[in-house]
């Protein structure tokens, strides 16, 4: 076997091991990461309180002052 073939095999083996390690690490990270929250964010126009509510709510009542507010758009 030629030297260039041995070097190529060695490099490909290392790249394959690195790729496999990356895939395993990403799978473990996703498994332990918290699920994304689908709630909508609201900011009260009267008192400035920030709160969340269900994703299907178009207007939400502020827990501090009782005013109805639309969802906050970033």
C-alpha cells in the first residue's frame, strides 16, 4: 500500500469519527433541551407589564391592571 493511500485512509477515518461525534452530541443536546414555548408575549400598554398567554388568544387581559392588550410584535 502506498503512503498517500495510508494518509488518505487515516484522514478519512478521523473525519468520519469527528462527524459521528458531532451527530451524537447534537442528538444528546436536543434530547435534554427544553421544548420551545408556543405562548404569545403581551406587553400592557397602560402599566408596562410583560406576560404570556395561549397562542390562540388575540387580546389578553393584563394581570396587574386588567386592560386588554394585543400581542407584542418584535
